[in-house]
């Protein structure tokens, strides 16, 4: 009997001691942030639903993975510009874009290599994935947002969120 009571006390201590980032406070703060952003973009748009569907800790390794992914996208864009320059036989543009592709390829190799040894213990903040549905004059649209939140509470990707929400609001005109 004493072992059973001790087990329940330890279990309760562990359960209450473990902190989750998905608190009602975080969810309500993100919903309020979304409402404020929407109000600035279009005051007629209303949030029908909002849900935080995932929260991850951002560590240097994740940051490097994100950097690598973005850099690869930029490389693809430069490669497309190089292909267009080659089709139009623009020598000055071809040389410029070839140099850019060569430089970026080396950078991607070093970024990709640095992911293997990146730190996984120091926390930068959290990444919260949220689903939402908004409406205006009986028309609805839904989507997902990623909030990158630093340890001090600063939302790192505010401009990206505003841009995405602007497109969502334009889709329900």
C-alpha cells in the first residue's frame, strides 16, 4: 500500500512538474495576435476557428535546417533565372547567375554539413503551428500559420504572417 501511494505521489509530481508549451495562455495569445493582425489588414474579416495543432522547441539544429531549406529555395530561383538568361543568350546575365549558382552551391554544402554537428540543447524559442478559418460576408477560407517565437516572446516572422494573412483576406473578397 505504501508503494502504491508513493507511486501516485511521484507520478503526480512528475505530471505537474512537466511544463507544456501548449498552454491555454499560448493559444489565446496567438489567437489574439491573429485577430490584431487581421484587424489591421481588413477589419471586416472574422476568425471562425483557431487551433494550435503543434508546438516544437527551436534549437540551433532546427534553425540550420530552416536556413538550409530557405537557401535551397533561393538557389532554385537563381537556377531558373540562369536558365531564362541562357534561353535569351544574355552573356552578362549568364555569367552573373553562373557565379551566383557556384557560390550558393558551396554555401549549401557547408550549411548542410553544419546541420550534423549543430547544437540540440540550447533553446532559441518555439515554433507553433496553427490552423485557422476566417470569414467575410458569408465567404470562408482556412489555412495554416507557423509562429516562430523567441524565448523573450518576440514573434520573429511577423512580416511573413502579415503577408500570408493579406493573401488569405484577398481570397475571400
